[in-house]
């Protein structure tokens, strides 16, 4: 296992959780390193819409994105997270519930770009108007 890279863990509160011990769990989003960005390949003209190309970020340009996602899913499974993993292909990410030790292990995986807290958003129950 690689040494955990704290810079891959977004937000101090999640870093504090990773530094803790215990068996409590947090839901996190694990993003694939080098998620592609769409950038204009050339200036737009009025006759044609701009053509885009995918420019990879990160350190694994040798892998196709689907293959990299498969490998990251296998790596998460090897950490004991296979049962609860949710694959988000469009976001090139996974949602998993981790303990502090598992979070440190996830941050050490070379295919991981960043780990963010998975937040629950709820609609307000307040009614407006009369």
C-alpha cells in the first residue's frame, strides 16, 4: 500500500477524521485521478459549434478512462469496500463508506485523485408565500 497522501483528502474535517482511530464511518466521494476536462480545441466560428477534446489530468494517460475506473473499483474492493461501493461513471468517481484507516488507505491509492465528503442535501420544509 502506498503512503497516504493528505493532499488528496479535501477539507480539514475529513483530514481530521482520517487521522483519528476507531470504527466510525463516513460517506466519501473518491474521484479518479486525471478526470478529463473538456476544453475548446480551436476558436469557435459562427458556422460551426466549437469542437472539444478531452485533455487528461493526472499521471495515468496510458489507461483508458473505463479501464482506470475498473482498476480503481478493484483496488477499493481489495480494501474491503466492494459491498458498499457506488460507481458514478459520468463523474468518474465512487461513493464509499470508510473508517479512518480505510480513508488513509484510499488516499494512498495511485489512481485516486481526491477524496471529498459526501454530503446529504435536503430541501427546506419551509413554505413561502401566503
